[in-house]
C-alpha cells in the first residue's frame, strides 16, 4: 500500500486510535482528511499532521455525501469513529435512547462510510483500502458490555460482508479488533500508536482481521462452543 502523496480519510481523528492512525499515515507521507465532532482535538491532530480537519457527524448519511464531495475518493478510508456506552452492564438495563446513540455512531458510521465511498472506489478501477475499527468485544462476548459490545459484533459482520462482496475487486477491507487501548475510551491498555502501526501494516498485507495474539484462542473457542451448541463461557486470554 503506497500512501506517499495519496489521500487518506480518518474518522474519529481527534484522539485515541484515530489520532494515532493519522500520525502514522502522516509519517508514511499520506495526505490526510481528518473527521471528528470534537473540534479541539481534531484541530490538534490537524496541526500535528498538516491534515484537513472536517467537523462531521458519522451517524449522518448526508454528512458523508458532503464529505465525499469535498474530498473526492481516498486511497485509504479509515472508518474508525466510535463511542463507548454509558450503560455498559447487562443489556436489558440500557435505555432505548442509549441503544440508538451507540448503534447510530458505531455501526451507522461504518455503514454510511461504505455506502458513500465504496461505489466511488469501484468506479476508479484502482486500488483502494478500507480499515474498519471494531473491537475484541466484537469477536468475544462477556456478560456485560451493553450496546457497545453488540454494536462491535455488528461492525465485524459488516466488515466481513464488505470483504466478501469486494473479493474480486481492487478494494480491500481490514477490520481492527483491539483489546483495551489507552485513549478517550480507556485510561489503561495498549499504546494507540502500536495499534495503529499494526493496523496499517495489516492493510498493506491485505490481512482481514487484526486480533491481539493472546486472545486468538478465546475467539476460536467461542466459535467452537457456538457451533457445537454449548452454553457461552466468559473468555480469558490464552
């Protein structure tokens, strides 16, 4: 994946993984379009990378269409924007409005981005890459997690659907499924810079899923338990 002089769009670029992706893409020579609703953090990332900041609501299909009109078709599209849930416990305890908010941003932001940019990418006939940020919570299931966990399971499925549909095209899809990452969503976890580098290297190799190696066995065991009809079991790292 050659990024020098090419355009990359990063949503959720104000902090965390999004900011780390922007810094890494900048170091690789990419031209950046940075998207977020948090204006101050967005401007800091723009100042540090020379990218173009655009305040945008990823939950809005119209905002994505306006973004495409402003930017054209990127070589790399990082659909990274996401939020945690204010009701991270048992799913029946989260109010309806919280379900709508989390799903509109976490899932809707990905679907809206794909809807807007995939047809434009296919029309060029050139190589394009899509990096979708999901979560380990989209591959392994814990008793809690509320709307966030459900939204990330849906994001993984959407990424897989997109990859299958684009298999015979020049457009590739990678889904990033990190565990805890330090940033706006967590005070502990892996350095977002390391996560970003691993994700972009995976895009370059046309790797589909980026999963923490210590959780690989837990993800495999979950699939086996479901396929064999066993009751769910809380996952632990291998």
